[in-house]
């Protein structure tokens, strides 16, 4: 089993990613570390607990991390994720789940130092940048660092050129990519170029409910607000579920392809939060990022649906093929 820590800001798509990770037998989820992002850190902590309770996995520890970006003012994304950060599903609070004394960054440091642990980062990189400050040796021991964030040729979702996770805290993203450059490491960047291909449509959702009413209803509950948001703002029928693709990338890297390049993050001005991917080698700097540009969407849906619905690949191929092919016709 591969040991991972999911650093996240639940968040609707973070929740779907947590569901995928915990239903994947190849993974041992050592814990969830929460960062301010979609929702304030305390709300994200509770939302993580709500998802773990639904999965009957309250054994997975959750730690609270940084409550604000490294330098900028904190800007949440509750307009996208709903007032409760979970699609206004208003699930009941999970009782007796105090926030641990140990911080997210302390937990990351302790676990990474044991070796053989990877990070799947689904939110702003504030916790990871804090770890660079406090214990860079621990981060050096991370086996893989997969980040949902950034964009190469796809337009932004927070500005014409910036994706939310790196826009909300560009200074932290810059610190982490600089750390990777300094130590010849590769950040696996699962950005909008590929996540925009992963659209949960009403048709897929309805078939999920048929295949597994309990899980399907839960997914419907937490995504209905997201559907409305996507229609109003991006005129998309359905919702882009970004974060599960980062987990899928960790589980099966073959699902994604792209390029290796030196990548930096702009931290000021009109293009703040933009990932500058030097695909042509202008800066003559070693690559510090594997930037994905193509995704096997059918391979993703077969992985995602079999795992979270607990159904066979054959059943997915028979029941879902015509609906998830729709996006790609
Ligand atoms: O831009 C999309 C990313 O920002 C996703 O991880 C979403 O959950 C938010 O964190
Ligand atoms: Ca997220």
C-alpha cells in the first residue's frame, strides 16, 4: 500500500477526492491536513469529518493547518462551494471531534520523516510552504508531491490566467515550486488543462444514484450547489470535479500525459497566481514540474466510478459508457 497524506480545503471536489482515496485499496491514507481555501480552516476540518463519518472512517486523523495565505488577504470560495463549504448540504456537525493540538504542519513533518510517504495537495499550498520554512528536510523525504493547481494553456478560474489554489496563495505556491527547483524535485501539477475535462454531468450523477443509491445520493447532496454555480458562471451543464483527478493521477499516472518544464508562480500584479510554464526552455532552468496537458477521461471515470460506487468495471462500462463519452464526442 502507498502511504499518503491529503492536504485539502474541503470543499466539494476535495470531498469526492477523499472518497476516491479511501475507497482505493492501494492507498493508506495516514491523515488529512486542512488548509484555508474553499472554506475557512475550521469549516474545512468539520467538512472533512462529515465525509469521513459518511464513509465510516472517522479513524482517519484530521489536523488543522494554516488559516490564512502566506502574505495575501484570505479569500474563500464559498460562492462556489456554498455557505457550509459542502454544497449547502448542511450535513449535521460530527460530535466530539475537537481540533487536535498537533498542527497540520507538525503532522506532515512527523509522518514525512518516517519515509515512503507522498502528499496529494488539493488546496492552496500554504501548509506545504510553512513546512518548507519549518522542516525542509521532511518535505525532501516526500516520495511524490501531486498538486491539483495551476494551468498551462487553459484559462484561469479566478482571473483570466490564474487557478484558485495558486491564486489564493501565490506566495506559498512560489515557495514550493522554488523548493522543488532547488532540490531537483518534480511537482506533479494536475492543473485546469486536464481537470476541465472531468465534468460530472446530470446524466452521470443519475446513473450513479441508480448504481449505488446511498453513495449517489450523498454525491447529489454535496454537488447540487456546484451544478448551479457552473451553469451560472461557466455555462457548463454539470460540474468540473478537479480534485479527484489528482488522486487518480497518484493511483495511475498513465491516465495523464504532458511535459516537464521549469515552472514558477507570479505573485503580484494583474497575472498574480499564474503558473509560468517554461515549455520552450527560455530560462534554461532544470524542470521542477511535470505539467499535465492530456487525460484519459474514460480511464478516469472507470477508476472513479468503480471505486466510489464499489461496482465492477464491467458494470461501469455497460451502464455509464454512453454518458461519459458524451463530453468527448
Ligand atoms: O481551482 C480548483 C481548485 O480550487 C480545487 O482544488 C477546488 O477544490 C479549489 O480548492
Ligand atoms: Ca480543493
